C-alpha cells in the first residue's frame, strides 16, 4: 500500500470515529485547504486536537513553505529529518536560518527526501560543510535560491558542486564565507548563467577577477552586493555595468579602491539603478555623482556614508536629477552644509518621497537645516548623532511641523558647575557612571 493510499485510509477511518461537529460539517478536503494557510506553530497545535486533525495538519501538502527561524535555539537534526520525510516532494521553500545545531547528515536526508525544493536558507548554520552542497547538487536539481551566509567552513568546492548540479540557480549568497575565492565565483558563473542575484559581503578573497567572470557569463544579474570586497577595482565595475544593464541594486560599500570611473560607467550603462550603496568609498567625488544623477533617475535609496569628498554640489545634482529618492544616507560627509540640505528640501523627491535622511556626524549642519526639512512632509526619520550645531530647540521646531517624525540625536549631559565654596565633586556625573 502506497503512502498516499495508506494516509487516505487512516484519515477516512479517523473521520468516521470522530464525533466533532466541524469534522461532520466540513469535508476533509476543505479542512485541508484551511490548514494549508496556517504557520508551523498553528499546524503543530492543530495536530494535537484529535487524530483526524493530526493527520490533516501533518499532511505534506501543508508544509510547502517552512520558516524555522523562531525555533533556532531548539531545532536539532532529527526534527529536520522528520520534516523532510513528512514533506517529501511537496516542500518548495525552507528557512533554517540560525539553526546552528544542523549538520550535514540532516541536509543529506533533506536533499534525498525533498528533491523539488527551490528556495533554501541556511544562513548561520555554522556546522555545515562542503558536503551539504554536494548533497544538494546531487538531488535538488530544481534549486533556485541558496543562502549560505555565515556558513564559515564553506569553500570553493561548494560553489563548484552547485555549479555542476543546480543549473537553475538564480540567487546565491555566500556572505562572510571567508574561504570563498575567485575560483568559486568563476565556477558559479560557468554553471549558473541564469544568475540574477549575487551576494558576497565580507569575502575578502573575492577580487576583480570574480566580478569580471560574473559580468561576462551572468548578464541577467539584477542585484550584486560585494560589500567589503576591497580588492575590486574600477575595471571590474565598468565591465559589470556594461554587460549587466538590468542592474537595479548594487552595493559597493567598503570597496575603497573605486573612483569616479565606476560611477561614470553606472551612469552610462545602468539607467534603471534604484539602490546604490557606496559607504566608505572615499574616492568618489561630486563629479561622479553629477554624471550619475543626470542618468539614473530611478534611484530610490543611496548610502553615501563616509564619501568624505562630496559637497553640497552632490545634493544639488541629486535634487535636480533623482526625484524618487526615499532613503538617503550622508553620515560622515563632513563638507555638507545647510545650503545642500536647502536644495534637497525643495526638490521633487523631498516633497513626495523622502522618508529617511541620515546626517550623523555632519559638523556643518545647523538648526537651519531642520527648518528646511519642515517642507518634507513624508519624512519619517532623521539621524543627527554628533551634529554638534543641532539643538533641542531646533528639533522641537521640526517636530512641531512633522509630529510623527522620529529624530535620533544625542546631547551630552551638562557637567555640574563648580560650587562657590567647600569641597567640589571630583568627577562629573558622566565619569561617575562610567
């Protein structure tokens, strides 16, 4: 007797023995459809109600998408193996993010039992090794999205296995996998030409050669995040922009060797760019952002934290050329002044879209900037840490105009004054606390 036939027989018998009104009023097919909308916790609770509900709740068709993140402290390998056997071919999406007890043997069972899985999140599963990707490559040919973020022992061999066995991969994340090198990225680019999203934050061995491989072979790329890949140079970014014109998300933060040459290439070849994160790219200047603002009118999010050479001219150009900006970070851009904020506040983006503005450690910003921001009616959050010319009074005025806004600032407590006579307290209140 097959599993499906046996399950149907047991369910029919359980319903015949069950006197519950709901089971007699609703057909089991409808109850099964209702259960399909429940999360893991609710399904487990329903499984404890009665034998009939136990069979329904644990039916594999209800377990197509599972996120066990809330159970990360408790989930052990046998639980994953039981789920794998129960779900079988039904399972399409599984998140084991934070399940640090999971080992390769559990993934072996998962790969064998659930060959139709398409989306697998193994973020922070620190016990996994290259064996995991070998099992996936052998059994899970339909895999499209794989997250290996912070799986520290993963090496290039994993990417080679995925390249050989999973040609349908569209999204891969190997962030903080310190053993990944250009060789692994090169393998992925050869075997997975449909790649749309590549993330390798903190992979310091990934250099320009890896990005060139992606650009030449994966021209459907839409999202690339190479934060802290400090050995990537302008030539690689230029080729990426030229070959992957569909790019709409790009993070180059902490790629300190890059210059305005990269910005010019993005402006020329990537008109649909909507998110650009370039924090700590300290060689970018007003000239590069001027060209970018003229050509990338769909920009919605920009992180320019510690782009220390930019001035008010960048804000003027963004104000004129980028009407869709919602999120703008200018922290540690120490040359920005009230005049730049004035231009930004009168732009189309400020009037309609700007919701977050970060200005931490901008020493030339004063309360006059807050006066300008009162015209930004959709502004929801402003960061003002270490802006020493900003006062409580200025923040209060801003809140009077925008009562729902969140303003994050810090004001050091006042040092107690010296007493006229007698002994004086040796330390200020701050020192006592410290």
